[in-house]
């Protein structure tokens, strides 16, 4: 393996880790948002039941 190949491989690994971190963060944000939506729907149902 040449020096350039090692550098390229290292850069790809760093990029892959960044992508995985971003995807994990996006997933956690999505789960949080879905929980908030679920809570809002539950509160709306309770409000409608009182009518």
C-alpha cells in the first residue's frame, strides 16, 4: 500500500464515522420528534373527549 492509499483510506474512515455519527444523531432527533408528536396527539384526544 502506498502513502497516498493510506491517506485516502484514513480519510474514508473519518468520513464514514462522521456519516454514522450524523445518521445516529438524525435517528435520535427523529425518535424525539415522534415522541413529541405522540404526546401532542394524546393531549388532543383528551381535549376532544372532554367536549
